[in-house]
C-alpha cells in the first residue's frame, strides 16, 4: 500500500513538473514574440531615421541597454550578410553603456560621417562590419503579406500545441508532440527579433536541442505505444542514436552534414511508424497512424522545394511545414478517429462555437426588428432599450437552443456518448420488454462495453424475489499485441436492500474513462436497474403462466 502511495505521489510530481516546463516555455515564446513585434513596429522611430542613409534601422529594447539593427537590401551591411543582429559597438561606442538611442548615435557620430564600424554577433561570433552612406536613404517598410503569413503559421502552431496539451498531456506522445509544436512556433521571425534581447544564438541552440529530443520521441511513442520496457527495443535504440547524431552534427560538423542527419532521422521515424502500422497497432490506431503518415509525407515532399527553390514566402512556409504537417495529421486523426479520446472536447468546442453564432445572430435580428417595430408603433428609437429587450428575449431560448445544439454536436462528433445516452434514456426499456433475460443482459453488456470504450466488462444482476442465482455476464476486447502498461477500473452500482442489486464493473487498458461517459453511466445506472427488473418481471410472469397452463 505504501509503495503504491509513493508511486502515485511520484507520478503527480512528474505531471506537475512537466506542466511547469511546458508553461514556462510557452511564456518565454510569447514574451520573445511580443518583444519582437514591438521591435518590428519601431524600426521607423524618429531616432532610428539617422541610419536610413546607411540602409539600416536600429531599435532599443525597453528597460535594458540592448540594441537591434536591421539592414535593407542595397546597403553595404546587407552585402556583408548582416541582416538582423544585436549591436555591441558603434564606432567604438559600447552600446551597453547608453540608456538612450540618441546618445549612442551622437557618440558614434552617425549621420555626420560617410562610414562607421559596427560590431555585432553572427553565428555566435563577434564580427565587425562597415556601414557606408548611400546617395539615397532607404527607409524600411513593413512586408505586410510576409508578416501576416508568419503570424498565421505561428498562431496555427500554438493553437495545435495548446489543443494537444490541454487534452492529451497525460499521454507521453501527446505531451511531446504538443511541446514540439510549441517550439515550432518559435520559427517566427518575430521570435528571433525578440530573442536578441538576450542571445538569439544561445536561445536557438536550446530550442533546437529540445526539438531534437521531443520531436523524434513524440513520434516514436505515437499514438499510445508507451511500454514499461520500451528502452529494451532496438527501434528505441535507433531513435536515441539519431538524436545523438543530430546534436553532434549540428554543433561539430558543417550545416550540410546536419541537414543529411536530420533527413535521415525523419526517414527513420517514418519507417518505424510504418513498421508499427504493419505489426503492432489495432484497426483504429492504424487509421490514426495512416492519417498522420499521409499528412507527414505531404509535408516532407513540400519541404525541400519550398526551402531551396521558392522565394521568401515559400521559405517561411518551409520552416514550419514539417512539424505542422505532423500536427495537422494528428488533428485530423483527433477529429476523424477519436485519437486520445478527445471527442468530448471537440464536441463541446463545436457546441460553444455554434451557440455563439446562433446567439449573436438571434440578438442582432431581434434588436433590428424591435428597433423598427417600436419606432413605427410608439416612436421609441432608444437603441439601449431595444438591445436589452433583444437580449432578454434571446435568453428565454438559451436552454432549449443549448440542448438541441449539444445533442446535434454529440451525434456528429461524439457518437459513442450520444448513442449511450440514447440507449439509457429510450432504447433500454423497449429492449427489456421484448427479450429473454439472459439475451437482454448479454445485449446490454455488449453495448455498454462498446460505447464506454472499456477493455473489460462485468455485469451482475440480482433479483432476490424472482431469481434463484445472480445473472452474470462478462466480456472483454482483445489486448494489443504489445501488451498494456496499466489498468484502470470503474465501478457503478444500484441497490435496494433485500430486493434487487445491479453492479457494473469496467476496466480500461492504458486509458481513462471519458468523463462525460462516466457521468452518463452514473446518471443512467438506475435506468439500467429499472430495465433489468422489468425484463426479469416479464420473464417471471410469462414463466408462471406457462407453468399454470401445463
């Protein structure tokens, strides 16, 4: 008992630690993106205009003596391949000693001289660059389409990451893939601009290091292939070797070799998914993996053309495309095949979205109609009054609208929950009155097992007045080929002392019961007892009649 308690405490601590790490990383990503957005919008400040004649712009980060320079095409700095970077020195003036941008520029005599030296950081190394005055100043302009595409891909990565995290963080693969998608959001140029407030080179190394670990392992454990002895498998050893090769090639070898190792790692990940698809997974998991593989192959096929042969827009899309393709594939699997049991989350999200649209449409329609009606009848044109009346009338239909939309969304997105509620509220009494007791018990148990998503079911019914022995039914599904790592049990009971008793035990393999399904069974256990008692009574009466006739 003490060992079990210690295990549970350790597990809870690990969960809290993993959540803390995720939220810290999300906080840092959002912080750097916010700082980068601020910098991108302030390159055209009044003090920064002095550098336009050199084909550059400079920005001072708030609260710290840190400066960022951005160069434009056609400038000498751009030809030296300095595009964006931190400013360490301007003409011998150390940037960290000045808390005002104007004071730094005055010290360096920027604008009054034809050229000056700039010390910045490139690829982690300090380098000196020369800025030369141009005949025509180049004013920086915001590339709105590029920024919009960047923000769209950034938002998509973060939304997919948060969706996975909030629902499937208890699964190792779900947590790691959510973490990887969150790190993918930092491919944004805005993140890079913000990261220069600290050290963009060091932050990029940390980000890639986390991606090297979380990405391959997240795909390796997908969808629910975590096993207690996973480290003994050859496939896991190969994945670990690929992760080590990624670290070594990135830090010690030229970039071309790193790209080869990264491509080889992606190939290994895809191959092990194919092998898992052929040998291990059940029918539903095969569909989930096949969906993700299809999207991932499309992403990999597009990656190299986008990066190597396209313009700036395609290059930006190429940086996101691989991990987004995995994320979109998983999202489609969530929607289509119920991966990680997120049907309830999707159904509730769709319900709230539809209700918001319906509520706003109803309120707006009633508001306009009341304005026209009251204006024509009593001459009242107060928009506040009509808005309040429209809201009051709309609220009268809130509960019926919610019930209808909720049932419709459950029927479409969460079919098992919808069918379970229908069984326990309508079908069960009809079935109870037209079948023999043993047939009804078997049919009821089979349906409960299928709709609850359990691995094993035990159903026991006792009628102390009509049955000599308890009516028992047991059934279970086939175990996955690789076994299971943990079992969870749920117990439901309805009892009237010395009259009747109904017990339903469900066992789940490597998953928990869906909370909505648990609530439905808890609310419907009395209906199950009522149906079993009714079936037993009719069978008893018919048996008595036959005995009297004979």
